[in-house]
């Protein structure tokens, strides 16, 4: 009788033991360090599905690093509600986000400056690191945001073999005019960032609840209390006609004051690739990826990446 009762109790407990022994983890942010070609440790964040269908590298903009942009956490909302990393991982992509030099978890190098050529080398090194981690998958997609979109275009021009597609989000320049800003400072200014600056891209009334903007501001200031410093802006030499084989998606918010319709039209017209698309999101601005249009932004990119494509022969 006692043995029978004990066996029945054990059998009743077995399902709960099985659940505890084999949890079903959701995507979580993971931190990596990738060594640049000069030895600097580059901070890379990721969310990884169990069986990825592809890989994506995200590159942030001029002022704020990866976590506030691509893994935003808003009090009172689910942890993955505004996270770009989580959204792409949920769509089946192993997704990584790089902190460029002087941003987030990546230190400055001894010079204290970043340059476009240096950043392109760091992005390319990270793309190659991702490819080595996922040798069974195609080369990564490179998604650049704002200043990161500038870098993504330079990488697509110079190293098309390192990626399988390029997404240019919030591209902020007239490609016919180039980037005009240049610094004459002998030493990096290391200016403090401000709450006003962190909130300045939220411009469309009704596109976001106040707590989203407030969370973005708080996390941006925590991640990047000091502005990263750039020089050699003349290295932003745009030749979109040189991008001839890569699929390219151009995406912007309809009310983005930095990535204007007129200037994006020039970029789109000059792209050399036939496999290109241009999406303008309504009721959206320069931070559409964390606003209430987050799902539409993610959906437009995933649809572009997953649409059927014929094989393209390599160029000799």
C-alpha cells in the first residue's frame, strides 16, 4: 500500500519535474566582444532564436548606441514590446547590434576619435565574425540607422561580399552633395549629451505614448552620457550606383526631418541594384522603430528579406 502510494505521488510529480528540467527560454539579450583589427574590443549585443533562418547586424546612429535604439525597455510594457533585437529574433533571425567606438560598451581608441573609414572596418569585421558563427547561413543582412545607414552604404559599396542585403533606415543625406560637416578641433570635445537631444527625434504627435519617449531618454543618457567624436567626414563618399547586386531596402518615416523624401529619392534613383525597394511609413518620424509603428517597421523589413529571389550570378 505504501509503495503504491509513493509510486502514484512520484508519477504525479513527474510532469512538473519535466517542465522545470526543460524550460522554454524566450530571446534574451546577450553581450559579446569582437576584436577589431587594431585590437580594440567592440561591444556587440544579440538576441538569438534556436534555429535561425538568417542573420542581421544592426548599426546605430550618430548619438545613441545600440541598447536604447535596438533593445528599448519601457516600464509597464513586456520586455520585447519595443525591442528591435527581440522582434527580428522572433521572426527567426539571429540578430546582433554593434556599439561603434566611443558608444555604449565600446571604448574609444587612443586617438579619441572615430572616422567613417575606421567605422566601416569595424562593421566589416563584425559581419565576418557573425558569418563565422553561422557558417551554414547566408552572409548577414546589414541594417544601418541614420549615421549607421551612411556606414551601411559605404560597406555595401566596398565589401558587398560581406553581406547578403542592406537596409538603409533614416538615411540623412543628399547623396549628390555629400556630408558637409567637419570639425577643426585638435582634441575630441567630449560634450555631454542632454535629455533634450535624446527626445528631439520624437516629433509626430500621437505616434508614441510619453512613457516610451521618457524610457528612451533615460536609457540613452545612461548608455551614452558623453557624445562620441567624429572627424574625417570627407570619407563619407557615396557611390550608390556601385551597389549593383545586393538587395537594398530604403525605409523612412513620412515625417522624418532628417531623412527627407526628396533626398531619399535621389539615393533610390542612383542605386545600381535592380533588387531595391523604398518604404515610407505613415505617422512616423526618425525613431519609427520604437514608436507605435514598431510592428509595421519590422514587418516591412522582414517582408523585404523574405520575398522570393532568383539566384544572381557573381560579378567577375
